[in-house]
């Protein structure tokens, strides 16, 4: 099934290029002649779905030329390629009003965002699972968002100026991001890598946090996935005084079963669960842990298939 996701928003496009509104594809309607009383006509105007009067969007198109009897009424005759506009306030033949054709801007942006998203789908390696890039907070990976927004901007500008250097630079940056994703240099939020069994520490609720979990060691060898809760319980303080606890998933949900209860923090690697260890540290020996401060460790089991295997190595030489 083809992807239907749109990876960037209108604001994402604006963030990439604040001047993108200049490429809204409006076309000036010129050569107005008086067709009948207060009804003006512009011939050879090209297909029109929306009219703008002095930069303001006009109303919906009328059903016929004859029905245009009130100010602002308009009709496009596709057979004759002529647009009619009724107005008894201004003389359109003298250019007293700026008349333009175009499409609804929000509709235009949606079209380009959709096209950009399908372009991203087509460029990404088949091993990257389409539409599965949202993290558990419901957000797409920013590299996917930015690549899509860059492409949408590039498409919009190129529709106006095919050789525009800004558009070319946007497309080059987007293609580079896609290449990094395909190569594994950029890891998407849903991808399992070779080091996913080592876990990632994230802050959940911190009020102090001078003494905190800073490093993980080992490999999680239990289930396929867990989101582990680790917290300073009722006893805060320095290393040797403060205590930590750990809760893992059970049959009812995540962070539900306590497996480490009020263990004294000693500054060494200490057990989290199932082959995974944590080390606590602070800025100095006097750093203190604050009671109820909480972190989480997201981890995949060693038995889970790897999606992204691009973990590099570095050769080091002592001089």
C-alpha cells in the first residue's frame, strides 16, 4: 500500500524558508475589457480556480456568466478561456484593482508537502519502513521532517524559477539527509541498531539531579523491548548515602515491577536488570541525588533483529 503520510507541516516549510510565500503561484490578470454593464472580462487568462482582489481571496466561482450580478461575483469559462468579474465600484480596464488568479494557499502547500513526502518515500532505501518513523511522543524524526520541508520549498520555487540557486541548494541538502538515512549514519526513532541492547537514558522528572545515571554497560538479554524506570527513592544524598530503585515491565504494562529496591549508589557499575548495568556520577564528589528524580532507559533485547547496522569503528594509536 502506498504511503499516505505527510512528514512536514506548513510551519516546517516556513521555518526552512521564511520567504516561501513569495512563490504562491499567483498570476496577474491583465487586459480587462468591459463585457457588459459592470461585468469585466479577461481573455486568454489560463485555468482559474481562485481569484484574488488586491491580494485578498475572493469568493467561490459562480455557476455561469449570467449569474454574475453582484460585486465580487466571478465565473471562468474554460471553453473560451475567459474570466468574468462583476464590480460597480472600480474600473478594471484602468487597473484600479489588482486582479490575480491562483489557488488557495493552504491547498497549495498541502499539495507540495504531499509531493515532497512521496519523493522522500521513493528515495529512501526499502529497508527503511515507511510511515513508522514516529517516536513514542507521536513526532516524526526531525531529519525526515526537514528533508520533506526542504524538498517542498524546492518544488515550490522551481515551479516559479526552474534554475533557482536557492531551490538547488535545498534539494542538495535534502538529498544529503536522505543519503545519511539510507547509509545508517542517521538513525530513525523506530530503528533497532547494533547498540540498542545497551539502552538509552532519558530524563523524565528532574528537580535536582546533581548525582545522576550517566553511563550504561552490558546488553539487555531478557525480552524484546522494555522501557525501564530508574529513580532516586526516598533517600537522596551523596554517593554512599543515596539509594536508587528500578522497575521493569510485567504482564500488565511498562515500569510496573520493581526489580531493584533502594540499592545504595556506590559510583560503580550497578545492576539495572538482565545483563544491563548503570553507573551514577556527578560534577564532583559532593554531588547529591534528589529524592523522586526519575529517568527511563529504553532498551531492545539482544534477540531483536537489527534494522540499522551502520555502527562504525575508530582506530586509536598511543603516541
